C-alpha cells in the first residue's frame, strides 16, 4: 500500500483500486483507522485521541488532494505525496 504522507509518527496510506467509499488508511504504532475522504468520518479502526485529532486536522486541510490521490489510485497511477502537518 503506497504511503502518501507521514507526520508525527503517523503514516497515511492508500491502496490501489480499493473499494468504495473513497478513503485512506492512517497508522500510528500498532493502531490503524480508515477515514472516508468525503465526510472525514472514521469508517473503521481507531487511533489514540491525539493521533486521531492530528489525522483529522491534516485530512481537513488536504481533502482535495486526497480526492485526487483516490482517483490516481483507482486509475492505477503513481500517487502524489501530500504535504505533512508542519
């Protein structure tokens, strides 16, 4: 699964040609969660509260980039990196 961003120990990934709804995977240590790109709702798993807050802040800032990455993944194209939180 390609990594599209990394910040504060959190890794953001997206599978090629993954199932709907459009989503991304966030990993922090041994915890993982899946987030819907359009609604930013958690649709699976969980992260510790602080890590979850950072992921949600990042996702809100990069929602359009995430939608573009989803389309690239669906079309089996290489995925652009998305800037991390500062």
